[in-house]
């Protein structure tokens, strides 16, 4: 008889990401137009590749300190001062294996069983997964479509429970593209101070804004309760390099986070860290070009959807567009599966982002202009065909299919 161990790991509570489920279906379709994943369509900048090749040949391929090299952390501190208005000791920075690794490390350092992390709804599903691995509970605060997906401070406060220990903030936001105003971020930090909470700020899309300024909540932190996570993935088209960094209030807390990193990844990739150094110190022209391209795609996509009578968000940042399909598909997962099967277009169903995303789909503006145009054209045609089909159905059937 085979022994089957009984696991009590909190990781068993994790559910599969709805984004990944669609992505895996799309990978099996050679004709698929990929609008479901946040992958920049531009390559890593040439000056980064050149620097890394030279560094690797010079022998920069071994272990580093668990928290990252001193050289990279010093360069990041200079970047934070220049770009984010944050004066940070390099010893308070921990280089991570991507931003999600950074968030996971922070949750493991700050929270324990029974503690609650409060997430925005809609949410990026990996946050919830990371919290579950850490053994913590998850609550949400609403970010409503009628408010441009910008949460209200009163709703955040109303969502707090006695178990809440941390509030996660994400601006520019994934999946909605909302950029939170400075006064809201200042209010969140003050709310956290009043209730003795941590604030974890996910700023992966810090460089990608269109009509609003990106502001780091840490600018309003006066007593060391805001922790910030950044990424190289979106800003520098370095998704596969798996490089990010966390900014902690104190060097002591940074040391704790680095020790957890030592127990899990040993250290970030030395080669990726050299790439990050080149990206931070080198020309930023590629960032400006990418942001301009995302803006053009946003404007063209919004115009096309609006002309077709399809409601969508107008994002101020990141590179995502939320499209309202609730009238025909209150469960957008159904649309996502059918759209891929019938039109070879992959989109992320809103349900993957929580209850607040139900009836919406997320399109990636980073997918490339032609893919975006074709994908939106096919989505509109699919919705028109579906509407016509239902209008031709008996009234009882139509009533069951609309909201």
C-alpha cells in the first residue's frame, strides 16, 4: 500500500490563475492573437544586452549577497532620489527575483497566520496567491468602474477588520490602468498610521503613465510603515530577466527580508543584476518611446471600441484596457474561452481579477499595434454576432442571457 502524506501547507488553498488558464489555451493555438498577457512587444534595450555580455565574459557570473550587490543598490538609491523623490539608504534596498518575489518576501517578513492583507478589487491574482503561501488571510476594498477604478478612502477604511495588518496599493494599476491621485495615497498612509498598519506599494508600472503623475506613497511616510516594490520587467522590457527590488523603511527590516531570500533563492541572478545596473545607468530613451507607443495604442483602441458602441475604460497608466462585456457575458470567462476558440483572440477574463472584474475583459496594450487592431476588430465582430444571434432568439431565452 502506497503511503500518501497529508499536507497542511497553506499553499493548498491557492486557486489557479484565470489569466494563466487562458494563456495555456492560447499557447496551444498557433493562430492566437495574444492580448491576455502583459508582455512588452519590444526587446530588452541593446545597451543592456551589450553590457551584460561584456560583464558575463568578465566573470560576473557567481553568487552575490542575498540582498543584491552593493553597486546595484547604490545605483537604485540614486534612481529613487531622481525619479521617485525618495531619499533611501542603499542598505534599505533588497534586490529580488522579480517584483512578485519581492512582495512574497515582504508578506513572509511582516505577516503571519491569522493576519489579513487588504487588496484592491479588481486585484492582480498573484498577490492573493502570495498571501496564501504566507498563511495569511485576504480581504479586499472596492475600486469601482464608475470611479475610474480609483478606490475611495472611506471604502478602504470600511473594509478594515480587526485582523487587517497591511494594505496593498497598486498605482498605476493592474488590471485597470488607474493612477491614484496624490491626495488618495496620502490619505491611505494616514489611514494606515491611524490603525497601525503596513502599506505595501506595488509600483511595477511606475514609468508608464499618460495623463496623470505617478506618486509613490512612501513620499508621505513619516514613521516607517510604507514598503515599496519595483520591477525592471515593464519599464525596461526585461520580463524574462526576473529582476525587481524592494525598498524597506529600515536596514534592519531589509536584513530580515534578505535572510528570507537566502532561504529561498540564495540571491538574485548575478547576470540579471548586471543587466539592471546597465538599465538604470544607461539611456532611458527606450522608456519614453515605449510609453508614447502605449499611449497611441490606448487612444486608437478606445476610439475603435467607442465607435463600435462598446464601453471601455480610459487608463491613465500601465498598459491595460478594460472592456465591458457584461451585457452579453456577465461571466467573462465564457467569452474568453469562446473568443479564443472562434476568433483566435486571447483576452484575460475579468473574473481572474476578483469580483470587481466580473463582466469585463482585460486587453494588453503591450501586445503590438497590429495584434491589437486585429484583436479588437474580431472582439467587436464577435460581440455583434452574439447580440444578433440573441436578438433572434425567443424572448425567454434573451431574458436569460442579458443583465
